[in-house]
């Protein structure tokens, strides 16, 4: 028997005569055959050009990524870019808030006065005269309300102060009678200590108070500037809003203009409906709480009514806060029983608003879920204070309408078509928007007709069979 490393055993005469030895040698040879043999060096000469090119292409291919992960990554980086762009835009607008906030208020005022201008236009008034009449009438109404409210405050405040003093004296007499077993001298010492600390704080804070007065003067200047910008912008939104809008439309790519016009028209209609309904809801809140205040003889009832009306433009929280103020005024002026009755009136008005007015009126005008309203008001208030809470709901409502219109929602495209037909103008973007919405509405009607006719046709075929 011969053997060497890596080589097979050779069967000789002994192994052939010995069956056990022969079987063992055959098994060993089989194992040796299955063992990997040493490979020879491989060079490029062993491959042709095509195989080399295929190997190079395989090596340059990116690693395999599943389609779902690719889609998620594509959405992620695009979403991050959009969020960053929106954040930068809001940051830039916050730096020029003295211009942005008056323009937003002017937009709400224009939406409030737009129905009156449209009414006068439909009755053959010249557009310029319609705008001037509506604008001056609005200013006169506001000035009249402010003048009457100021007069009521001047007349009613001394009586309120007198009643507050009487209330404090009653409280002091109540404490002097030792109702809870507490010595009145202890309470008096606490009150004296608090008044002493208050005087010390005033003496130490004279510089801060002076700087605060200068800041208040600056704030008054900013307020006057913002008021002038608001009036100026609201007038031109009413007078020349169409041309301003067309200028913005021309900045967009032409393929995007028709749907953008339709979305903007729907968004403006939503804003007008929101302001109209909100004025109605605020008026009902103010009238309800005002009647309760007048009936109970609470001082400053009319100023409180005006305050409730203005605060009701902030959904959910505005009327509640002003109602609390009315209850406090009733407490310090008329006592606990009157305050409880006033609280019942405020709660009743709020229940009427929350369970009847908001679902039926606001639900029809603005298709926004109540949870979205709560989140929008909360987020806007946290980020931008009172202006954020004021503009949160109309912003969300307009955004919802614009997105649904751009996505081709049949209901919103029909609304856009109905609104566009009423708009006079022959600009290219407006004409294409009318054509696009009309085609969409006709296609939707044809689709509904086909779907309605399909079952009838199927029934007829069955009967014929």
C-alpha cells in the first residue's frame, strides 16, 4: 500500500485479497476525492472581456434596498425640506410682525365687508362707490361703538369703585366678627404686612415702572402704525383684491395656475363664511351675556357686552374668559348670589354655543373637526399668543379647503366652478380655471350617470335572457 499527502491510496494485490482492507481503502479514497484541492492562481487572462465588464458592473451596483424603505426615505427627506422651508418662512414673518399682523387682520376685515360690497355690486352700484360706502360705514359703526362704550365706562366706573369699597368694608366687618375663631388682629397684621411689602416694591421698582411707561409709549406708536396699515390694506383688498390675486397667480408655473385659482377661490369663500358665522356666534354670545348683566343690574354691562363680542372671535376660550370677568364684576358689585346667577347665565350661553351654534352653523361653513379646532387654538395660542389663537381656526379651515381642492375633490371642484362662474374677468388663468373646473364637474356627472345606469342595464340584460 502506497500513500502520500493529498494523493489516493493504490489498490495492490494484498488489498484485493483482503476484503476488509480493500473496503477501508476505498472509503479513504472517496473521502480524499471529496477534499478541496489546492487552487491555482487566477489571472485576467482566464476571463474574456464580457465577463470582466459584467464583474465591473456588478461591483458598481449599489447595495439592495427594499422598495418600501426607498419610498419612506424619499418621503422623509422631502418632508424635512418642506418643514424646514415652512419654519424659515414663519421665522422670517415673525421678524416683520408689525407688517404681517395688520395685513392678516385686514384680510379678516375684508372678508367681513366683502358680502356688503358684493350686494351693492349686484344692485348696479359702481364698484368704487360700493367699496367706499361699505368701508366708511364700517368705520362709523366701530367708532360709534367705541365712543358709547367709553362713555359707559366713564359713567359706570365710579359706581363700580364705590360698590367695590362697600364690598371690602362688608368683608372687613365680617372678619371683625371673628366668624371662624380667628383673632381679627392676626388678619389685620397680615394685611398691614402685605401693604408694606407692596409699598416697598413700588419704591424699588420706580425705574422699571418708568421704563415700562416708555415701552408703553412705543407700543402705542406701534399700535397706531399697525392700525393705519390695517385700514389701508383692508380698503385695497376690497377695492383691488382681484388684481392683487392675479399678480400672485402669474408668479406660479402655467400648468399649476388653473387649480391654484380654483383653490384660492374656495379658500376665500371659506374665510368669508367663517367670518360671517363667527360674527353671528359672537353676537349671540354677547347678547345673551349682556341681557343677563343688564337684568341683574351689574355695572358696566354694555362694555362687558362689547368685550364678550370681541373676545368671542377666539373660539372656545374667548367668551369663557370674558364671562368670568362678568362674574367677577357681579361678585364685587352685587354680592355672591348675583355672581352665582351671572355664572349660570354664562354657562347657559356657553352650552348654547357649544352644543347648538357651533355644530350647526360652524360645521356647515367650515368642515373642520372640533378636535382640530381645539388643537389649532391651543397651538396658535402657545406659539403666537392671542393673534395665534385668533387666526388658528381660519388658517386651518382655509388650508383644509385648499388641499382638498388641489387634490381634485369632486365636491370642492364643484364649489370652485360655481364661484368662478360668478367672477367677471377674461384673464388667461381665470379662463383656464373655469374650463378645468367645468371639465372636472362634467366628468364627474358622466361617471355618476354611468354608475347609476350600470345596474339598470344589468337588470335589463338578465330579464331579456
